[in-house]
C-alpha cells in the first residue's frame, strides 16, 4: 500500500533519495517500439529538460538520473538549507514558476 511522502522522507536520516518511475502496458518513454516501428527517442530530451527544470525551481539537487525505454531513475539531494532560507513569499513564487510555465 502506498504511503505519503512525509512518512517516507526523513531529512534527519539522509537528504539523499532514489526514485523510480516506470511505464506499463508497452508504453515507451524513449527508444523504438519493435512492433510498430514508432520512435520515442525525442522524449529523452524532454524528460531530461523536465527533471532539470524541476530541480532548478525547487530545493532539489539532481545528483544522477537515467532514462531507459520504459522507466527512469533519479538520485536526489534535498537541499534543506536552501529551502529553510526561503520566505513564505519565495516558496509561493517558486510554485508559481512551475504552475504558470514561466520556465
């Protein structure tokens, strides 16, 4: 059963986390579908751009990542020092950067 993130993340234990997301039912993140011949390689750059954009907006350092044909891995560092230095207004501004697509 999935658990909420606040029960899984403990900055006292470690600021580094590994995440995985994968596609199912023959969906592709990148690469070529052998059966249809469709290429999804253009998505690699899109996924990389999204990861880098999110890391630049929020207090997350992207340590490592890999994008495979139907899944990706990320290793993240939560920059709590930076996050704690932001005012409430700065937090709202960072959320609006992503929500409004300004970056």
